[in-house]
C-alpha cells in the first residue's frame, strides 16, 4: 500500500523534504510505518519522540493504515 507521509517542523529540516510516499507490503499500522521510516538513519533517533496524525487526529501506534492515508509525523515542540 502507498502511504503519504508529511514531515513537520524540525523533521522537515532534518530530512530536507516535506513529503514522502512510502510503500508498505500487506496490512500495516502506524508502528509499521515508523519502523519503515527508521530505516533512514537521519530519522532513526528523532522518531522515538514523535507523534503521528491521520488528517486532523493524533493516532496511536496501533492505528491501522489504509491505502492512500496522509500521515503527518509531528516532532515534539517546546515553548516558554
């Protein structure tokens, strides 16, 4: 299945891209996608602290993916 991934904030700067299309075989969850993205050494350590959303909803790692889902990878933010 194809999943459309959007990188936000520091991940966008880290990867040098704002979007990526990821091919995943068979049934998959957000955790499956995260493992696939972690194959990229640039992303590996950053992903441990990220949240994921589909549309406007933050989703758990166990959330099932469907063909064509738009998944945003959201790094932690801080302020003060």
